[in-house]
C-alpha cells in the first residue's frame, strides 16, 4: 500500500493542473488535515492521522484552528494550480490550499521540544523574506549569514522574533519553497494564534498547547505533510491522494 501511495503522489506531482504540491512526493506516514466549510471561512478543524499497516488511523484532534482572514486560496506548486478556484497570492490574506510538506520546527527557545523533528532557534535578527523582487524571496535567513548590508538584499521581510508569543513555537510549511514563484505567497507557518478565533494573514494558527503537541508528534522520517482544503474540495481529491476518507473528518467534526 505504501508503494501505491508513493506512485499516486508521484503522479500528482508529475501532471498538471493539480492542487498546490510543493515538494517531491515522499511516502507520507503522518498527515495533518485542516478542513474548513468553504473557501471564505476563517475557522477550521485540524485532525492528525498516522498510516499504519496500509491504513490511516486517527492520532489526534479534532482541534480548532484558524486560517487566513480571507479564507484559503489554491496554492502554487510544481504541479500548477486549478484556475476554477481562488488562487493564493502574496499579501492576499489567504492561507494556501493543497498538500505541503512540513519542513522543520522553529521557536524562541534554544532547545527543541522533540528529538524526532528538525528544530531551529529564532534569533533576534531572523527574517523571512517577503520581498517579491529579492533573490531570497520566501527564504528564512539570519542577518549574520551575510557580510554585505542586508538592505541591499531585500526591501521587506518579516522579523520573526516577535513582541508576542505567536512564533514561540511554529512549524514551517513547505509552501512555495522549491524554486519560489515571486508573488505566489511566502512565510507560511503553523503557529500560536494571537487570540482564540482570530484569523491570520495567511498562516494556520491554534492554541499553544496544540502546536506543542503537534511538534512532539512530528517525525522527520514519517515525511509529514499538511493537507489543507475546504471540505467540499477535500471530498473531490481524497481518493486520488489516498487520504483519510472524508466520512472520518465529518464524524470528527460533528462529534459522532
């Protein structure tokens, strides 16, 4: 079954147009599913699954999360986009919809929460570059990495050491990271929300205890991915992508 899953992900990667696929297709054994009721909804539910003996088994959730203040937009990726859906753009307030790898955890602390997933500390001068004209667009960098003035390298960025705890713990979503397309969106994370129910400018946010639990759960060798879609679109693609059946998501959402 896992080899079949790899084949399906490879086909999704290879042919266009398909939803936002932003990495070479590994064999995912951990999936975080985030579903909203529609493209415009800011609230969503998150459920974690693990693949065991060829079957998806629930590993946690459902959790309440928020997405972009304008809902979701179809994410750009190596396999292209679907023009009949809203499309994610830089600064549009939409969270990307599609399948995306989860790359690493980051946070303010020097030490990681878990040994099984890559971790990088956010320093005082750690930036995520959102300047669409920069060669470093959608890259996370530290000023200390450069000998030349950073003002020559980018005109705008997000300084990641915030004055609040939103980035105290986060997971970097591999959206538009492979050969980044300028203007398609940048700096997409799963992180702590500003306050319960308050939408983001494009990330997926939740309670601190929930992101901490997720980081503890993630394993790099399980090739974890984020599947983020409106539920009607999830129903359209779940079988092709060999994901948990939508009936499982509905049951969890409704508490059946």
